[in-house]
């Protein structure tokens, strides 16, 4: 099978999207599939995956200013020339212009994995394009049943083409990692720093916790400077550490170090940070939203503290303080592994290859979207 994986990020030290595509690409390649990773990325990105065993990584740089709003002409040209040669074109992420460009290149089959909360995917001004992509895709893969149900209700014409494949957890590597040396009671938050993650609530909670507590925030993103300023304003900056993006190995060490893992998002597509904390035998404090409730099913809610998505920092502080005394979570069913993700995704590909191609003009398809390609650089780096 010849497979194209399209994404906006593919790096060695980065977030959940990068890790998902990287692990999927590696797993598919190891199973003997022909994989090409097509990446539109900002020109200044410094961390890159050096190679893909048995596959190719093609990088199409675009300026930081335009990366969120357009598709580089070189990438669009490459898709038009090569899309029909792939058995499956699998688009990852919520860059909907990139997804639309993939659909309009007329591949044999398109699979779409938003990897963002469905509520965000369908919000203005993205909703019309999102429904169009879902309508044209041979299959749309969500990471939780809660998000899949929401998408099925929003796009009923495609309801039978929405499936769930959860993200993977490298439990063995997490459990084998050596913790960092620290005298503090570490509260760990992992994720892209953006407003919906509500990291500011954890920072504010530090003012109500004893000086023994330290907050470690792993990840990068646009909200980083604002969150640092928030910690300074609350006079807790000395007890809050921002690591930025880190390697998987260092992430696993922080998970092994943590006394509590917190995720206070108001929206999530999947409870990945929550399950990674559970894999590290750490109690978790999470916002009470459907994907977190669903992820709690792996431990029957034992070792999990739920807080209101709109609760005060005092509620968060109380939950963290209580969580330190929780027993370690006990699994009632195995956590999903990356091998599981690859196997289930391959099953999706095999299913869609048994169907007639989707009509690219239905659900608002070709001819109803505005032009997607603006002026940009045409250079492309090829790796592999």
C-alpha cells in the first residue's frame, strides 16, 4: 500500500500532533507499507525528524506569517502531480486549507484525522470547510467517542464514515524512565500552550498551595509569554518552570518525576496527557469534560480527580492537594499503544480501499471553496 501522510508539523521534539504522525509513519513503514510524509512547516522550525526508515519526508517551508492561513504553491503542485499515485492520502491536523487542498488534488481515497476537539473544528470560521472535508473524506478518524458523536451529529451525511482510533501511550518507556532529582512536590502539565488548555488556572492555584509544590509546564505555544507574565504577576514564578518543547525521553522522565499530572483544558480531543500520567502511576487532576471522563474508564476513575472546567483556582488547588494522597491508578483495561494505533489505522485504510471513491464535489466540495494557494516560497526539502 502506498500512503501519504500530510501534516503541518513533523519534528523529533514537539507536541501530540508531531508524535502521532511520527509514530504512525514509523509503524506503517515497519509493516512494509510505502510511506511519504508531506509537511508544510514554518521556515524557522529548528527541530526536525532526521529520517524515516523505508520512507520519505518532504518538507515545504512557508513563512511564519502565512503558515496558518495558506498552502505553499510547491506543496499544492506536488499534491496535484502525485495524489492519484497514492492508495490513501491521510491528512492530519486542523489546518483546513491544507485538508481542502488535499481533497481538491483528487486522490483515490482521503482519510482525515483532525486531532483537535470537534467543537473547535466546527467553530466559526472553520465550520463550513470542516464539514466539506468530512463530507469528502472516505473516513474521518476521531480520537474519542465523545468527539466522534459530536461530529456525527454535525455532519449526519457522513456519520457512517466517522470512526474512533485513540492516541497511543508508550507505557513501557514511561515506566522505565528515571525521574529527575527534586525535593519539590511536582505538579506536571503537558501540552501545547494555548488558551483552551487553561494553564493559567494551575498557575493561579500555586498561590494557594504550600511552597513545597512546584509546577512544571512542558510544551510550547502562543500563550507561553502570557502565562509567564501571569506567574510573575501572582508572585509564583520561582515555583513555575516552563521547559518548552522537549524530547520524548525527557517527557518520560518528567512523567516519572511528577507527583500529580494535571490537565485543565476546557476542550480536548482525547485525554492523552491524562493517560500518560496514569501510565506513570501518578494521580491525575483533570477538567470534567467528556473525553476525560472517557479516558477515566481505563482506571474506573480510581486515582483521578475531576474539577469543573470553569472552576476557580481554589478548587484546582484543593484537588491537587487531595490528589497527592490518592493511591496510584490501577488499570481496569490496557492503555492503547502506538502499535494498536498503527494496526487500527491500517484497518481503516483497508476498509476504505474496499469502497468506491468518494465524490469530491459533495458536501460543499470542488468549486465551492475559494482559492487556497497564495504567493509563497516554492522551495522544497526532501528527506529520507
